[in-house]
């Protein structure tokens, strides 16, 4: 999985909003496509239409299971799916 770390700064009616976020993708994407996706997401979370995006770092991420705790059986998977379906950021 490719991960792109970016900074964003958005002008809002209260001033400015900004920070660091990541874009995760399994696809090969151009830097322009990553910036477009980061800008769309930053605009949604800041409620702004004026965001500046700067790419900082691209890296590969992998996950290796080291140990499974017994509480994994308590996770209610369908509640996560329902929550994501209703979240406008995942549409």
C-alpha cells in the first residue's frame, strides 16, 4: 500500500484550519491525482473551498499480524460497515 503524507491549510470563516493527513492507495496514482484527492478530503473536513495542499512524503505500508488478542472476537463488524456507509467522507 502506498501512503502519501501531506499538509493542508484551508481558509475558513473563522480564520485558518490545517494539519497533516495521509492518503492511502493500492493504485498507481500521479502526484496530481493524490493532490486532488487530498484537496477534496481537506475541503470536506474543514468545510472550506480554499485549501492549499503540499505533498511531504510517499512511503510503502504493510501490516504483519504479530499477536491476536482474545478480544478480537468482540468486534461487531456490521456496525463498522453501517457507520462507514452513512459517513459522507466515505461516499
